């Protein structure tokens, strides 16, 4: 069984500028990391491709797990993301690249 390699996903703002990089084996894993930092509209472009994975995210404060160590606070932040769809960029050179919607989930 081959082990999946980590991939880099560039976080894009509304203007198309890349403002951060998150790593993960799946786009959702990178989106959870972005949501944990407080981003709500998450658009992740997979490095080396023209795919943009679109998520909505938030952070919720929940009780700590039952088996948690004593040093952990009573309330912790838990990220929650929902995939909106996948978009495909036509080109990467311009920050305002035209976007073509490939797949959208409801």
C-alpha cells in the first residue's frame, strides 16, 4: 500500500491573490487548518494545478474530549468546513484570472 504524499494548497483571497499556504494529504485537511486560523471563505488552489477547492469554514468552541490531558483547557476550538465545489482557473499569471466552475455540490 503506497502512502499518499502531502500536497501544498495556496489560500486565495477574493481578489485571487495567494495569501498563505497550507499542507495536507487532502484538500479538506488543508481547509481545516485554514478554518482553525479563522478564515471563513476558503479558496485553496492546489500547487501545480489550476484547480481551486472552495470551502466554507468556521471555528466552534467545544468541551475538551474525555481522554484529554489535564493541561488542556476546558473549552477548545474545533474547525468545521463544508466543501462548496471545485473551480478551474483558465490561467495562473493574472490575479484576476477567469474562473470556470467544474463541479458544485449542494
